[in-house]
C-alpha cells in the first residue's frame, strides 16, 4: 500500500504543469506553499521500540517457519515410506495412505495460511506492534511540520530529486527521541 501511494504521488508530481510548478515555487519564496520531505523508514529504523517489535516478529516468524518445516519433513518421510511400500499394499491400504498424505498437505497449507498469510497471526501481530509506532511517527511529523509552517510533507521515495534543505527526517527523529 505504501509503495502504491508513493507511486501515485510520484505520478502526480511528474504531471504537474511547468506553470503550476513555477507558481508553487514562487509561492514558497513569498511564504505561500512550503513542502517538507521525510524518510519515515529511516526514522522507524532508529526507534528502539521498532527494533524490539522487529525482534518479536522475527521470533514469531521463526517459530511458525520451524513448525512448517517439521510438517514438511513429516510429509516427505511419509511419502518416501509410501513409495517404498505401495507395491506391496492392497488397494484399500493405498487409499488410506494417500488420504493420510493429503491430510498432511492440507495441514501444512492451513497452518501456513493461518500463521503466515496476509490475514494470519504474524500479520496481525505486525499490525498490533507497529500501529502505535506509526501513529507516534505521524504525530511527530505533523508537529515538526506545523512548527516549521509546512503546507505538506511528502515521503522521500516519491521524489527523484529534492533539495536536502526540505528534509525534516532528523528533526522528526530528534522530536521523537526528546518526547519519550
């Protein structure tokens, strides 16, 4: 979603007519429209609570992936055993073993979706841990923007080039660190 918004903003900036761009630039010089730029990923990377959240997410993700690996190993062992034995099995025994193999596959897919899917437990945990951090970062951006009388603040990936004087990233980071 973030990249979609960045792409949309980039497209909007790219199609601004030269006359409007000149008007906006002259407005900025006369105290009109003033734009700031921020790199929120750089900000989040510096926050201890974001690092803690990332560690929790990695730990949970590892547990889920380890369980999936165990299920997969069970499946491979069962499949190898079935392949070795199927020549000597009755039709009924083959059917039962194939059903058991299919059940293992379904368990793998269900577990993967429940834990690692887009709506899975890991995604929910990520939202739970990162939403307060995003909210805090947004509030700090807004506070710095108001303090500097900025009309708008845009995310850095939306720009191909920008004057470094527009970058408020470190001022936002400083505000976050001082307002713990």
